[in-house]
């Protein structure tokens, strides 16, 4: 009961003090309500639900919680800039992430005890990423919502509204488990807010199978989109539920090869609903309007975590790459950037030998003259909706996109290729290339463009297209893991061995406090 009261109070506080995503969470403060006099009206349910979304934002993206940043930096092709690799530059975490040295990262005195310009390094939240207890507060909030909406006589709550709020709770819980599994592997699976027992870690496959079953039912009670555009993307929709199911199935295929074909078929079928039968709710934006995508609430977004500086919402510095890849004139008082993409990686993505030479993403996302610069002049312009305040730390006022239509299209292409449906896979792949102004791939299982000199397998063509399209959005490390390309130096400069993979080198260490609170929790053997 004490735990439920604490999470209840916290939800009331965040719903009142952190008004929400692009105005839609801008709710009236709730003062001194207890569990006995709450849940009286539909507005009470709405406040609690928006509070649950706010908890998700707080524990994934706000100051001190930067879990969403790890997919961009770990074992990927980012390299620390020569101009920035100086003592005291506060970016020593980059090579530690890059070399998968998580123990070194968590043990670094520089990051936990040092300070710079009167602010603590711990605000980056690297240590908090090892404590899954924060995310279980989100799980518990979703569990409380499910129990309370069904158990209470709530004035003005129609049956359709009740069903939608329950579907939103299932979605919030499932997306939280999705983040937990990709981060830690096996995790306790808890769905009852009254369950106070200690749980062992549940197989990640079981967790995802359970979530998928819940998402199937939830999708029936969610809208394709919302009439109010400020709710689009930041609130659960059918497309977000379907995209989450696709992501889970693709993850399961990488860890359960015996049933991989069954999972690929599910992705192909569900993807057809999202991509081709969405009742006009979702569409690919033009490349010239990509800023609108990251501002949030666009028709390409399937689910995102919102922020708005005007409403006191500011992501942590590591949640977006902008803090370390922008300089003047795109960011004030910053003369050099901290990291750059490995040139071999960029050549693999954009050289004419593999990709033709017409891809407009090169012109819109990079300064072409500095695209291969290693001395601090490289810039990555994908996220430049800068707020415009004074000072150095002015990250873009962008939402954090978790799922978007382009991602779903490429996942469907990947699944279709695995099923041997090459023509259909090419059709999906070329939707993304057409939007980018790139030459289409032609062929079957082996493809090329009209001007490319080398052929490439369709499987690899889809892989590299995901990297071109989703670069910087936090997907690469997890794509490396689920496809097991993390074992192959062709795809990452920081490959790990099969033995390391099996022992959990792809996971994040579990905080000692988690195991102190629950002795049934055992660490992944790689981090012992």
C-alpha cells in the first residue's frame, strides 16, 4: 500500500508540475488528493494517464535519465573529435560507450565525482541507466491505471473511453518493457499493482510474447490518430501499438531462430496494416519537411516522447546528439563539435559504388565540405530545431521519436526479404529511397542502382538503408544486437565475440541497489 501511495503522489506531482507534451499535458495542478477521493471523474482519469506519460518521459529522457541515448553511442561508428579530446572536456564517456566498456563507464571518478562550470557530471544520468527501478515506477503507474479504471465508478466515463484508457495503460506498460528488455535482457514481468512479491527475471521472449498479446487487444481500442494534432504521436495510437509489436517480433527473431519465420510473417502482416491500411492517418513527410518530424506531432510519427521548453520540459543533454554534433552557426558559443562519424562508415553509406550519388540526405544532414572532418568541424544537421536561448547548452526543442512510419516500412522490408518475398521487400525499401531522392534498387536477392558499380545483397541493402535513414535516432546498437551483426566487424568497428554475446555483453550492467532490493535478481554473467 505504501508503494502505491508513493507512486500515486508522484503521478499527481508530475501531472501538475510538468505540464506536457506540446500543450496536451498542460493540465491543472492536482492538490492534496488521496486515493479515496480521486478517480471520481473522467478528468481524474485523464490526469493520471497524462501523469503516466510524463513519468515515462522523466525516467527516459529528462535530466539524470538518459537511457534513450545509448543506442547512438554504444559500439557504433561515432569517434571522439581530435579537437575535443582534451583533459576536462567532459566527453570521455564517448570512447567508453564506443568500446562497450560499461564497467569503466560506471566506475569513472571523472563522471561521478567531478564537476565543471558548477554542475555535476552525474546529471548526464549514466549511472541511473543501470537502475531499472525507475522504469518500474512507470510499469506500476500503468498497472494502477488498469486496476483503478475498472474498479471505480467514475462519472462521465463512457465505455469507449474506459476501453481506450485501459489500452493506453497497456501500451505504456509494453513500451516500458520494450525499453527494459533491450537494455537488460531478461527482466521481472509484473502486471498487478497489488503484487508486492519479489520476482526473478523472466525470459525476454516471454515478456515480449505477453506484451504482444496485450497490444493486440489494446490496438482494437486505440484510434488510428487523434483529431487534436497536439496529441498525435505523443499519445498511444494503433500505429504505435502495431509498430511496437513489429519491433518486438523482430527482436524475438534474433533470439529465437527456431520460430523466426513465424515472427517475420507477423511483421509483414502487421506492417501491412500500418503502412498500407492506416486510413490515411500516417504518411512519409517530404525530406524538406523533416524538421517538422522532429518537432513532433507529425503524420509520420507513430510514437514519440515530447518536450517543450515553453512548458518547462527539457531533455537531458545526452538524449539528443545535438549537444555534441552542433557548433556555430547552428549553436551559440561552440566552435567545434565533440564527435564525428567514422569516415569508413560514411563512405559505406553514401559512396556511388554502393548507393549511386543522388541521396539528398547528404546535403540536408551534413555540411558536405566537412562531412569527413575529424578535427571538430563535422556537424550533423538532422536535429537543428534550436530553441535560441543564450549560452552553450541549447539542445533542439525536438521530441524524441521512438517509432515512425519510415522505421515500420524498413522493418517490413526486412521481414519480407527474410520470407523470400524480394519484389515486395524492394517496393518497401524504395519508398524510403524515393523520399530521399536516391536511385531505386533493382534486382532480386542481389540488387544495385543504375549508377552503382557494385552489387549488394538485398539483406544488406535494407540494413544500410536503415542506417542512412535512422542514423542518430538511437536505433543502431539495438539493430546490431537483434540481427547479431554486432558479431561482425563489417557492420561495427566494435564487434564482440559470440561467447561475449551469449554471456550478455550487449546488455547494460544491473545496479547493485537493484540486487540489494531483490536478492532474486542475478546479474548478466558478462558483467560479473
